[in-house]
């Protein structure tokens, strides 16, 4: 007995479908993926990213956005927790295709996808120079950086500074966790 195979949704079909939905959905290039709710720690870290980078990028061509704008990842669409782009977009745009730095705040329900699928998607985007994954239960940033030979990896903790020369910004990692009382990192 043969198995029923579903036809993959196209990017255009997804955008038309999602526009009619009450909730946000990501698109993995095949089908919609429901967005889940977050925690207070997740929201605090996301807000800290936006405040820290918004202030540092003021007066430059680069800008930071939160998870209200979709990022096109080839055939799919993702809602990163925050991203920096230096390419102008229309005021009414709901999608951007050229982020330079992408931030994801890790959670139990999304961590595996963030560390695997999204990592591969973001690394395949020519504009992305840095992908930062921030833990929400300890002050730790896992940073993937585009280098001449591929991608570099470093782990940062509260005493470190996140260097982002591609956007002309530096942010102490501890600033991204401002207002949260978290355990020390377990390296």
C-alpha cells in the first residue's frame, strides 16, 4: 500500500496563507511551522538585544529589528528573535532578505531547530556574517562568524564582549542579560 505524499507549499503560497492567519508561522521550505510562546527571560534578552544595538547603530545605515519581520532563508521564512540589516527596506515590508547579524534566544522547544536547521539556513545566506545563539538559563552566547575558510565558532560568557565589526558594534555579553539573575556558565 503506497503512502500519501503531500505536495510542498511554495514560498508564494505560504506568504498568501500566512497573511490570513492570526498567529505567526515560520516556513521551512515545505510546510508552515507554528511559532510558540516564550518566557519572561526570553523576552528580556530579546528586548536587551534591540535596545543595545538600536543605540549603537543610531546614525548608521544599519538597523536592528525584532521578531515581527520575516527573514527569507532561500525557500523558507524565519522570524529570528532579532537581526541587523544594513539594506533599506520599504516601510510596509514584512520580509527582509539580507540580514547581516542574526540572533536567536534558545528555548527548550526551539533549541534543536535553532542549533541545526536554522544554523544551516542562516549560514547559506550570503549576507549573514554572524549568527548569535543566546542561552536563556545562563549567560552564554554561541557565536558563528563567517571567515575566509568557512565559519568560526566561539563561546562567550558574561565577562566577554560580542564583537561585530561587520556592523561597527561591540556589546558586552552581560548587557544582553541585563535584569536577569542567571547561573554562571557551565563550560
